[in-house]
C-alpha cells in the first residue's frame, strides 16, 4: 500500500467508528449520544446536531470530544448521505440571486428605512470613500494572474505560462476598456497581435460569459464559483491587490487571520465581543447596493471587471449579484463593505470601535452593536448565520479558531477518504493538541512498513514521535551537531510542453516582481504527482524542539 492510496470506504468507516468510540470513552453524555449515532450509521443526524454552549452541565471534556465526533463526518466527501450536493448548491445559488434581485429593487427605488440604518449607510459610504481614496490609474495597478482556472484554461494546467499563451477572452463589461488594459502589458498584447494590413495591427479579443461550477464544501452542499474570462481575472487581481493595500493602510490586515482569532478568544473570555458569520455573503453582494455604497468612480472601475452573465448546463443567466466567488476582488470588496458597516454602527451608537475586525464575512464587533448591525445587514441583503454567530455565552468562533472560555476547542476535520497521508496528518494534529490517546489509536491504523518518524515543524510527511537522526563521518568531521531524518513529500506536477508564449515569461516575472504560483519553477501546476521519500537535515534533537 502506498502513502497516497485510499483505503476502502468500509475501512474508512471502521476507522471513523473506532475514533468516535475512543472520543466517547473520553467524553461525556453528548459524546455518547453522538457516538451511538455514528455506530448506527446515522451520519446526517450527527452533522445536524446543535450544541448548547450556555448549558451549565456542559463540561470541557464532553464538549471537546463530542465536537470531535461531529468533525469526523461534517465535512467529509466520501460517505453517501443521500444528498445531491450540487443540486443543493444550485438551489442556494438561485436563492442568492432572488435575494440580490430584491435588494437591487430596494436600493433602486429608495425603499430604505430611515433612522439608524440610514445613518449607518451614510457613515459607511463616507468611510469607504476615505479608505479607497481617488480612483487609481490603470498604470498604477499591479495586474497579474491568479492561481485558478479561467474560461480558456483548465484547472490542472492553470499556471501563468499556459495563461500567457491562452487566447484573449473578456466579459462584455470589460470590453470598453480592454484596449487600455492591454496597453499595460505590451509584450503580451504584441504576442497576440496580427497584421491586418501594411500599417495596421489587430488583436482579437473574444467576448464571453463566465462559467458557473461547483466545488466541494461540506458533506451537505457544494460551493458555487464563477470561472472568469482570462482578462477579467487579470484585471480583477490588480483591483483586489490595490484595495487590500488601502485596507492595510486603514488598519485592516487581510494578509493574516491572527487578529480575528485573538479577538474571538478575548470575546469567549470577557463576553464583550461578538463573532458574526454570514450565510452566502459572497453571493449576496447585490449590484445596486455596491453602486449605492461606493463612490461612483470606484463602482464604475469595479464594474468594468465584472462578469454579468454566466453559463450553466448550456443555459445563460444574467447575474443580479455584483461579484461572486471566483472574482479576484470579491474577498477584498466584501471585507471593505463589512468593515465600513461595522465601524459605522459603532459610530452611530457611540461605541468604541478599536476592537472591530473583519476578514471576509467573519465580523467581530462589540456585543452592544449586534442588534443594529444585524438590522443593517438585513436591509443590505445579507443574512446572519445563526449557527455560526455568537454574541452571548462562553463560545466564539472566527477564522478557523473555536474558543470556549478562552480555550481552543477546534476539532480535527476529516475531509477525504482515509489514506496514509490523512492518517499522518490526523495523528500529528492530535499529538500537537495533547490528545495522546487519540494519536495512539490513529497510529495503529498506519502501515508499519511505511512509517517514518521525525520532529515537529517539518510538515506532516512523517509521524511526530521518537526518532534517531542519521549522521555520517563527513558531518562529524565538519563539526555538524545535527543529522538527517526521512519524510514523505508530494512530488510537484509540471507542465513542460513548449508554448508559443514562453518568450513572455521573463518580462511577466519582472512585471509582477515575484513570478507566479511558483517562485522557483514556472512549469509547476496545481496538484501532485505521487510522492517521494526525502532526507532532511535538522538540529532538532527532541520531538517538539
């Protein structure tokens, strides 16, 4: 059996059952209830189980281990729960479009409530204008390709070499300024130009729609994304980078989640901060809402980058949303909007705003602001996810961290069918979090002839545990104090076929300053091609040193 070969479904279920049983032994009443459901195969009931964090009888051990049982199946993609996840995601996408249509009508007709909500939107609009500043010229933006697929580039070949050679495609929104955009990349433009007559050159740009598709999210639904035309993605990346920098200047750092996580922990201890999560936030940014909130020049600039029409199963749909997942500036745009609204709520209520923090649709505000914030978000077309938002009690969650009375209780989420790699990651996760009994149990499932051991801090290609470093005479002669241990590493996938646009690689690398998806090899593409055993030199003499 290899490091990456998946175990059968039956064996994966067996491992889930035994880990669940161990959690049951370590936990309490709730862990026992969830384990009973796991053993009977009622996985959907486990996923739907809701925890009452305000329950006085809830113990720390029971909470940690019952949540771990739930996490074994909540985000997995291999058990058949009788749910068509793409159909569920398609229904959600259609729902988001209906919500955006209603929001568009509300803002188009001016049917907005007076009072505090109107005040908040006014303050938010002014704050956004202050953060963004004047609209930048195209030559001041840092355009580049993102790592994902485009409508003319397949996901498994999506690196910048392939994109430089791909045909030029844009949406109808971008077409009025596509000539100005191409002027910012003269070599790329010249590569696609052809001589129309003696003194005239022409560049063919195809106007096309985006492509709606769905990717795994949880065991109950997929996530909708829009694959963008190549020129739209290039343009959007420049806009997103600029907005991110402006937000950093305003005190919001989107390059790290640490402040959100730290404030979530503080909120679980003091009870003074609330963590708010939204449902379908990226899909419910309505067009008229953006035009209402952003300065007109900025709304126009962002609108150029939009893909307003998508295709799905040979049908075309006109979007009511301003942007969606897949648009390279959506994350920065939603962060900007929610940050401005949260600050505006604090200003309206005369509440200290130094603890306001936003990362995408993860919002942290003082608890006194929650009622008005929820009212404003509702008017703007957004819905609070009640199951993942917390303003009372001892629990808070934000940006991948879950805190109960200041203690991190985030479980390990089993997302894919079990193989050696998954078991190594699971074992090391448990060991790092002090769960030695669970780590020992997972260790038993690993293949003895494949086991490699080493120190923490070098990835999960080996099992954290007792090891002995190898050395040699040359190392000792040079006075080296460390030695070598072995670990498994994934082998990169390469796209080495020569392409007509390869001559553009040096100029693109200079233009973007850092190259692209791989800073060291322009042939690297997504995914992996098997694995290999690698020797690593280290001075670490202990497991966690």
